[in-house]
């Protein structure tokens, strides 16, 4: 799956920010206060989100390929109007993984 970025510069800045976060926290973002067990639950949750969202992305690729006779690979580049809601749903579900883990710690 490819997440479309508005520009190459934005993608570079995003990757740099993620690298800094990982370097500072030593692992997943938002997980500094989580135990090893809770971190494992977050990673499991994120893996599930990734698998489910990858299926949604692949379905969108297949549908687009039927309509345009284009790239039918499961990690095709989707038009912004198709990719945007998929990326938003993925982000929301990933945040839910962290929110649920944080709620369990409290």
C-alpha cells in the first residue's frame, strides 16, 4: 500500500519526524508509559489494522483497475480522492490502538 503525500518535501519531513520520534522514544510513538505487555498489545493491534487496511486498499486497486484497465497490484497508487478516506480510516484505527492501550494503563 502506498500512502500518497502532497509533495516529496512533505514526505521527507514526515519520515524525519517519525525517525526522531522513534529515536527519542526507543520504540512505538505514544508508548513511553506502556508496559511490555501493553506495547505488545499495541503492536498486535497495529498489525491487525495494517492487514485490514491493506485489504481495503487492494480492493480499491482492483476496482480502479477494472474501471481503467490500469495497475491491479494490491499496492497500486490510488488517486487522492480514493486514497484520502482510506488513509484517514487507517489513521483513526491506529490512534484507537494507542487510545485503548492508554485507557488500560489508567
